[in-house]
C-alpha cells in the first residue's frame, strides 16, 4: 500500500482507548448513523400492517437505502476531497436527519421508500468518510482504528433495534423521528470537537470520480468487494426478512436484534484480531462465512420453529462481527490506493448486494414459501467463500501488508 499506511506505525503500541476527542466525536456519530440500519427491523411487520403494504414492498425500505448508498459511495471521495472530511461528515449528518424526519412524517409506503433512499445518500457521505476520519485522526495506528470503527458499527447496529423496538411500540414513526433528533446531537458533537483542518495529506489531493473504478483494476480489492457483495445477500436477507418469520412484536424483535448486535460488537473488537493472528485474515474470513452459510441454512430448514430462528439470528451476530472486521482490515491493506478510494470502491460493491437481497427475499417468500429466502441467502454466502478461495493467490498478501504497520 502507499506510504500513508506507515504514518501511524510509531504509535501502534498506544491503547485503543487513548484517542483524541475528535475520534470519539466521529465514533459517537458513527454509532448513531449505523443505528439506521437496524432501527427499522423491529417495525417492518408494523409498517406492513399500518401502511397496508406487502412484505416485499416493506423490504424495499432496505433496497432503496442500500441502492442509493452503493451508487453514492462512488462520489464520496470526490466530495470529501473538495469539502474536507469535517464538512462532508456534517453534510451527511444533516441529510440523514432531514430524510429520517420526513420519513417519520410520511403517510404511504412508496413515499417512505423514496425517503429512505435520501437517508441512504446521507449515510454514504457519512460512512465512507468516517472510516477515513477515524484512521487519519487515531493515535493508535490503522489496525486499532479499524477495530474502533467496527466497534461503533456494532454498537449502532445493536442499539438501533432496541431503540426501534421501544419507539416502534408507540408508533412506527417513532424510530424515524428518533434518529433525526440523535443526528442533531451528533452534528453538534462533531462540529465542536473535530478540527477544521484536513485530517491527512490524502485529503489535499482532489479525488476524481473515476478513481473508485480505476481501483477495481487491483484484483485484490475487486475480489474483496465481490465477496462482500455475495455475503451481503445473506446478511440483508437475515436483517430484512427474519423479522417476518419470528412471530414477535416490536419489543421482542428489538431484543432479538439487540442480542445479535451485542455479539456483533463484541466479536468485531475482541475476537476478530485473535482469529486474524492465529489463522490469518483470509482463512479466518472463509471460516466465518462458511459458518454463516450454515447458520442461514438452519434458519431456512427450521423457519417455522421459533426458537431455532431466534437462536440462529443472535448467533449470526458473532459470525458477522468477526467477518466485518476481518474484511474491512483486508480492504484497507489490499491495494496501493488511498484509503478513501478503497473504502468507496469496496462499499459500492458491498451495498449492491445489500440492495438486491431484501426485495429478492420478500419476493422469493411470496412466490415459494418463507424457507426459500434463507436457503438462497446461504447459497450466496457459500459462493462468497468459494470465490475467495478461487482467488486466494490475489489476496494472500493482505496479512503481510497488515504486518507492515
């Protein structure tokens, strides 16, 4: 990777928790931004009922969000290199707040689907830039910074459904309006605590719109992006369709996805680095993805057995937490391109899978039965393992690159 990767090496020994205030401001804003992913989970059945929508129409709340986010990822580098990291993060937060508030005030499923797309645009600006910001501002090195970023994701994804369940029990509008309020708090925190100056020399160069596409010429980055796209078919089938087969109310769904998210947060911080040291990044990733495929298959086979589905959904959190940290670390070490560009390229490919999967899951269930979406999702995840193994020679270097820091 380019020389910027060695910026932090003298400080690698520092504690993960000894960070500048600006890092904690971005960390807090990340938690709130990622609440948005799981927040609507517990209220999907309620939205379907109250807005008289089919299951596949409701899953479009994930599809519009992820599709817009995927495409917008391609411009995040261009925007942040011109506006600066701080202003890009603040712009993303404002867009999320506005569209989530409008979503909470909407009265029809198609209106809500469109507004979720706007939310996805704000999230793209924020998420792609936040990873770069945390890595650049961190005082403990690249690997530790990525763990911190994944911890924020895990906390956001775990708290999101709990908040969604509690507010959603009052009204399905509650979670949308709640995010708008929290984003306003995050805006103030970032505005006050983050420095105005550019956070890395990488930000001084203007990034071209074509850079993410040029980055795909690096086979390793392309391999990880396609792998993430395939495994996200499983990830978003679980997120978008599992709430419909669990037979729980908003509170119950909130607690199940809280358990899922807590395991995701814990494993992304504490166990992923241990797997990485013991087995290497690529091998660990393949193990986690293979187990996730089996987990989805179990849900597909025992879809009508409530306790099996609940246990499998919660356990999936542990597998996904490990995998998310492993694959993010691998992407950051995969190719000699700027981190912001690598993140944009990878996120574009990853969220394409997240855009297709939810609607596909709803449609498969309507055409066939509720077992089919999970079995198909398991097939896609298994395909991601085979794809990584088939391209092992192109990605094996990520562990050597990581060791260099």
